[in-house]
């Protein structure tokens, strides 16, 4: 198999961090890029998820709680005064 040299632009810090990672995995940057390209061709797709980050469990729970509170406002306390809300949040007895 013949090889060809290719130039790509990479953020300096990203390159350094990647090189450290790949070295720890027993690879060099060239081998890692070739692995990525081979996998992309094999799958005919980007070989990893591309998109917005998936929220973690804690965030998903908080979103569910907000939905419940929106559908039933009696579940939580509401405020019309930000200062009072902050006092309640900072009060250890509440």
C-alpha cells in the first residue's frame, strides 16, 4: 500500500493533547488518523456520535422536575421578589 502525505490544520493544544493520548494508547497521530479514516470508510459515516451533548442523569431529572412543576405549580414555591427568593435560598433553616 502506498502512502501520501497530507497537511491538515489542527489547534496547537488539541494536537499536543491528542499526541499524549495516542502515545498512551501505543499509537502516533498518523496511525490514529488512519484508524479514524478507515473506520469512516468502513461504516460510510462518521464513526462516533455527532450532535448536541446528551444531558446526564442529574440534568434529565431536573428537566423532568421542571416539567412536573410547570404542569402543577402547587408543587413548588413561586416568587415575585428576587431578593426574597435569594434570602430563602441562603437560609439554612428552609
